[in-house]
């Protein structure tokens, strides 16, 4: 419901609200690392996903406060530093990567790093588990006409 209010512009995200989200993530991470019973859906993962969506949709402009939680997920690492990100961590079968790559401002980074991504998709396709989205990205975005006519080794 929080996201609905933010995306409807009923709630404006200021630094104080963003810091509250960060603190909540830190607390959830502490609880998670202490072990015990795990909930499904995992509140930590849910909160990280919410944060990523807020960044993707430009609801959070100042990313500096997020540096303290940068290493929590590969998606967050990418969103905070796409120039230095290790693209071998990209898994396009994950819906959050799908959300990220669909955003025009991030797509060029994936195209530049396609050599680190394409082979994973091809392996998944070879065993029949590649999603429709992965196939669309492979043939529509990453592979040129020449690549399609000359198969990759």
C-alpha cells in the first residue's frame, strides 16, 4: 500500500522517509542473520524490492544515503553503481532484473555488458528453462542480425 501512495504522489519521499526505509532494511537484515524462523514472503526481500522499485521509478533521487546497504542485493549494487557493477551477477530470470532492464536509462549498461549476460541465457535456453522475457532480451536486445545468422560458440 505504501508504494501505491508513493506512486500516486500522495506521499512524497523526503530524506527522512528514505532513512526510515534504510533503517528498516538494516533491522530486517539483522533479524534475518540471527537465524530462527523465516517468513514467506521474506520481509527483508520485500523491503529491498520496494526500495529498488522506488529507485527505478525515480522516486528516490539522492542515492547517497543508500550506500550503507549497497551490498544487500546485486540489484541494489547495480542501481547505486552501474558503471562498476559486476554484470556476471545479472540473472534475467529474476523479475527485479526485468524491471531494471526495461527502464531506458539502464538498458545501455546491459547492452555494454552483454558478453557477461548472453551465455547465461543461452545455457538456460538450451536446457529449456529460459523465460519468455529472457528470450526476448536475447534475440531482441543482445544479439545483432549477424549474431543470429552466425551462432555463438
